[in-house]
């Protein structure tokens, strides 16, 4: 329990110093996993609006948004060539 409170304090300090637009590595990993789930079943996150809002906040960040609109983004394959689905490059 004390460990969770320490992490909460640490994250509050991170946001205090870096602002709400600061992303950690874990934020990006979580975004990637949730986005993949959303691709498989678009309605999956509807019962969990906070997760959908998280995806929207990440996608709305200036640099992320610009990257997602650019030609540099690779939308597939999602899970490398070892997967039996999604191996066509878009």
C-alpha cells in the first residue's frame, strides 16, 4: 500500500515538472496494447470510457498527431511476420 502511494506521489511530481502532455515509456506501451485491442474489436473499450479517453489524449498530442498523419507511420503488420494475420503492409 505504501508502495502505491509512493508511485502516486512520484507520478504527481512528474506531471508537475513536465506537464500533462508528458508521456512515459509505459504510457506508450499501454497505448499500443489498447490500440491493438481497439483494432480487433472497436466496441471493446466502450464500457471503459477512461481507457478510450486515454487513447484520445495520446492521439491528440501534437507530435503524436503529426506522426500519425505522416507517411512514416506503419499501420501493419501489427505483430510482425510471425502472426498469421495482419501481415499485409498498408
